[in-house]
């Protein structure tokens, strides 16, 4: 197989993986600019300011929105992201979860559910979730369960939306690993 044919095949494969879970009518489609933000966050119980722009300087960012800390689905999802954090880090990605919980709740959640592996951010005003079209339709003060993979250039690489916490980690990890393979070419 020629180098050009191989690259075309890899590019088509990457495109298929990255676009496969795009929800219909998403406000932030693959290729759109990811809105920048800075907000309060917690990692291992310690508060800090999380800046998307700063995190993107290190590599892609997996930004996942979830409805409420310490609820069953959100805890299951946080545990799954915690277990997969070494694989995300090996691919050069930063994981950040986001809800409208207050920072005191998130400090505890970052220890208990996130197991000190990744940060969770507070969107108390709900403005970030609205800019990412991640507000829960029936209860817009809560986040829907939506995961984005954002490229270091600030573009949406992948979107996965499902209230079921299963699939978010696996699908975003596949997208990050596909990005890494493509970036290495």
C-alpha cells in the first residue's frame, strides 16, 4: 500500500471514529471552536483555577459534563474516568469533569469519586454548560451528560452525549488515541 493511500485510509478512519457519536443538532459540532473558560476546580481535594487555554497547551482536553456530584450515575462515571486517567495521560490528554456543584462539594468529589486522579470544575452560573450546549433540557440548571474531546488548537474533535454514564470513557479515549495516532504522522 502506498504511503498516500495509507494516509488517506488513516484520515478516513480517524474521521469516522471522531464523528460517530456526534448527537444530532449539537451546538458544538466536530470542527467548531471550543469556548474558552476559566473556573474554580478541585483536584485531590485542593481548589485551583482551571483554564481551558492553559490545559490545551499540554495537549487535548476531555471535558465531560455531568448532572450532580455524588449521584449514582455521576459517581460511576467519575470512577470510570479515574480508572482510565493513566491511559488518557499516556495519550497526552487532560480530563476535566464539570457540573454546577459548589467548590466545597467538588473538593470532596475529587477525592472520593475521582480518586485524586483528575480535576472537576464548578460552573455555578451555568454559563459554561450553556456555551457548550450541555444544559439538561428538562432541568437547565443541571448539566446534561455530554463529553467533548477538544484539540490543542481549541477545536471540537469529538462529541458523545448520553445520559447513561457507560460509554463516555471508552468513546472519548478512542477519540484521544485516534488523535494521538494522527498527530504522530
